[in-house]
C-alpha cells in the first residue's frame, strides 16, 4: 500500500495543527457555529444526535494492520469501544468529544491516517473495488490512479467549497464492484486497442433524493490526462452547479439540467484550455506510486491443495464459508477472504476494539499485514494462502466474523440510522437485525442465494437502498417512522435503480414483507435465476400482489 | 472598516469599494422558509434603477460594481485612464463578462471578488481564471465575508489581497497564509504538482507502516 514520505506526513501534521487551532478558536468563541461548521466537516466531524461523529478516511479501502490497531486504540480511549465501517470505505466513531478530536487526529497522523475531506462540500474519499490488485477479472489496477487522485484532490484550493459533496470512484476490473455509474465521477480503466491504459468517464450518477445513473461523457481518455479532465469537470460544476438549494446542488442535477451532451461539450471546451499542462501525469510519477502496490512477494504455489479439499469435503460449515466468503485470486495458491461484519444481532459494519485487534492479528499472520474495507461494510484479507484457509476460518469463527453470508440476504448494507444520525428519518439497524433474525436458517439463506438487501434511514441513501435488489428506506410521516420498499435495484455493470412496490410499512411489518418478496421469488424463479433476474424478467407486479394482496386494509398510504 | 492584507503585509487601503444602491423593493427569495443566500451563476446583479442610483465618490480610487461599470463606462473612462478605477464582481457574475467589458484587462489596477459567504467556492474559480485564462497581473482582492481559514486557498488561486472582515484580526489572518508548506497539486501560485517540484520516494525506499512486526522482531523504523 502507499506509504507516506516526508511531504505527505508534513501535510497531515500541518492539518492537525491547523484544526487544533480552529477548535481552540471555536471553543474560545472566536469562531461562530456557522464559521466552524465547514472547517470541522472537512476534518470529518459532524455534530450528531447524541454526540459528535468523527469519520476517518480509508483511502480506496486499503488499511494496514497497524492502522487498524490504532483505530482499536482510539475506540477504547476516545470512544465506547467500537467503530462503524461505512459504505464509503470510511470508518466512523460515534462518541468522540469535540475537544479531543484534535488529539485523535494527531494519533491518526502517526499511522498515516486522517479525517481530511471525509465530509463537507468537497472531493471526498475516493473509492474502488475491494479486490483491486488481486481479482482475476482485473484489467488495470486502479489504485495508483486513485492515490494520485487522492493527493491531487487533497486541499485542492479551487474545489474546497463546491456546491455539494463530490464522490469519485474508480474501477479497473471487468465486473464493476465500485459502482462507478452511481458516483459524481466514475472512472472506468481499461486497455485500449493499442494496449494502453485508458479511461471511460461517467458523470452525474448518485443516490440520495434524486437517484440517477451516470452518463458516459467520454469513452476514451489516455491515463495521462486523468487529473486535468477531472479538473475540467469540477470547474464547470463549481461555476454552474446550483448553490441556492442544497437538494439540487449535486452535479447530477446540473448534468440533467444541461443534458449530458451539453455538459460534455462544456467540459471538453474547458479541458481544451488546460490539457497537456503540468498536471499531466508522467510515467515516472505513475511508476513511483504504482511501486507501492506491486511490492508483494507471493510464493510460487500450486493451486491444488489436497488438505484443503479434504476439509471441504468433511466440514460442511467450512464448505459453506468457502462458498460465500472466499474469492478467486489472480495468483495460484492464493485466495481473498471476506470477514463478515454482519453476524445476526449486531449492527452491520460495527466492530469492537477487540475484534479490530484480532483482525489486525489475522492480517499480519495471513495476508501481508494488510486488509481492505468494502462498500458492503465487510473486511477483506486479500492475499491468503489456500493452504491457510482452514486455520484462518477457525480463527475467524472465534472472532465472530465468519458468518458465511457474503452476498446473501443477511449481508445487509445499512447506515447508522436514527439511533445515531441526526439526518435520519427512521431507525435502520433494528430493521436489519429483525430481518437477520427472521432469516437465520443457513440452508434457506444459501438456497435464496445472491441477494443485496440495503437499508437507508433517510433519503441521503448512505445505505445504498436504491441499488439494493431489495431496498428499504426510512421515511417520516407525521412524526412516525415508516419504511418504503423497493425491488429491482442493482449495482455493478448493469446498474439500476429500484422501483417502489407501494405504500410504506411500519417497522415490525418489514421482515414479513421481505419474506413475502422471497416467497414470490422462490415460486417464480427458474433454475440458476437470482432474485434480481426474476424481478427483471417478471416485473414488480407479482411481488406487489403477493405483498399487498392480503393486507390491503392494513397498508398505509 | 476592514483591514487589508496585500502581498503578505497589512497595508493602508487607498481604494474605496463602491456599493450598489439598494433596490427600491427588497425581494427576499425563500425556499422551505429559508432565505436564499446564493444566486445562480449568470443572474443579473442589479436593476437599471440601482445602477443609476449608485453613488460613486467624485474623486479618489474607486472599486466599482461590474454592473455599474458596464452601464456607466463613459462617465468613468477618464478615471480609468488615470488608473483610479477597479472593478468588483459577485461570485454569481460571469468572469467572461468582466473581461469583455474592458479593452485591456490589465488597465484595471484591481479586481475584487465579493464573497457573500466564506463557502461560496465560485470566487476561487473566478480568480483562477483571471490569472490563468485571461492573463490578469494586477491585484485580485477578496472582499465580503473573508476569514482567515479560507486565505490559504485564496492565495493559491491567485488572490493577493484580502479585506479581512472588520471584526477579525488581520495579524492572525496573515499567519494563515502559511498554513501548509508544500501542497500536493499545482495551482495559480505554483502550477507544478508536487512530483514536478521534488524527487519523491518510491516503495523500495519507503519506511514501512504496513505490517506490524511480531514481538520477536525488531521494528524497522
């Protein structure tokens, strides 16, 4: 992974000093709430329902064991002994004291971490595929570009106060696991006909109040121009994006208002002015940054491991786990492993300090001391020897992160919701837990198969409900909490936004509704058809009928 | 009276910023009960009555609203020739309109950008474009809600003068111009990104943060 040099370190250290002084001035009454707000937000600090919430960046999801241990330490010393991994490859602390945040950031700086631009109207943490660098279907390892973009966007003086938040995602694999079509900018890396690395540029995707799939505004951009092209997009947005209404301020609204073609024309005109300038990425800089992602020394191993095959045949629990939580790797004899942060009965994405320490230990022992955070809110050990899998599984079971449910119904993406977040209309974690409890029969879960169930506590869509095969959205009606259900959303190459099935439900009805949706699927599916495929084939109507058929009276408008 | 920082020093300001006459009817726009603070890029800044009613001091150096300049050029031309007229624009006005309103942009000794709020980021692009696109070499001044915490970014985008809000210390604000010593990206003040300024360390020479050595190992530091 990328390692700071003196320049990187000084930038983070100077940021801590700057923020320490800003906090001091705020506490001394020299900065008003309104003046302090954008400053603390750009350091990751929200004022929340019970206490501040501090969001720490995990750039493109990559984390070293030593960093994870530091997070565990912060959870113990400054918080209540746990943290929450979010859908944007960030980690959040829910109970820090505002006065102590500069100390937390200073501790993080010692392990090359920070909260810079994890909130506020600026370029946020850049996200990518959790299997970058190891996935067999990867064409270009996009992480060096993500790191170059991270540095470029950090304290970019012109784009620190955009109309609204701005999220960039990059992908270099055939299967898009970074949902690049649902970001303000999505960069898809590929090899062109000459065998050179090139990008396709998606703009104006996003979730939130007005969900939209991005528009591809350029099919081919040589990699050297990644920064200048993003600069052109951001300049057009910074000038013309709406600032009069926060709900209409995202770039997707501008792209819609102008039309993708006109927006692209303006970007091209701007780019023509700055193209080939000093921000053109050099081969030398790319090679330097890329060197940090290539310095793995894999052993030469056979992919045929008889001991593994024996365990697979004799231990059904292990086999279930392998089926769901173990993923292909491009190096023979290695596998990537997802540690599920979704055991039944805990908040999705939460980990205790002890669990974080245990995972850091597993990363050191089995996976080059590194791990990744996925937008599905799980932790990944990306470089595990196939021959170590059985032992790793046993240890993961002890930690409580071996639930074999990756990609299944109970692998729920879920925001912190009304229990923690001041934006939320409704609670989300108890809904997730109730659904997990309803579906605790493992065999039935595996029979249902691949299913993304995503829950957001409000329209801001932190729980990605729009792209869930089943999406649950908390809504507020006359001061009480209701839940709207969508089906047919999807992430990845064939991204789609879910359709609302009808009037919303009370909290205790939601697990039953999910059950009815599943029953319809089981009844209607053909062999090998996933839930999403069935929805796409037969449409929403049969699902709707089964859900509302017997409860027309009870349904609420 | 706000205090002026110009080129890293606190100076006496010999320019008067001319304010637009208040509109006859104050129209307050609201959305969901909240006053709309930001205007859309390209909106009209002033009515004909406001422009005609704007009081320009008869002598001395003046920074005039763009809309007033556009409508009252003849009256101001001799003073421009004497180097005593500067222009200011709102963040929602188009920098292209300002450029088109003078035959020689560099005949203006000063262009000011009015920040209605510290977080209206359009001002940063206006300054950047004045410097890099339109070759403006004289003073670019930030006026309005100008606070020390945005100064470093302003400097990087080509501002070189800052009318610090009257209730804040200009001395303390000066220090903020040096908040960061070596920024990553190129900008107006230094177009080179950091990797073109310095030879940076590659993986082979980097100090490890990744793996924590087991207890029997010495930590490489």
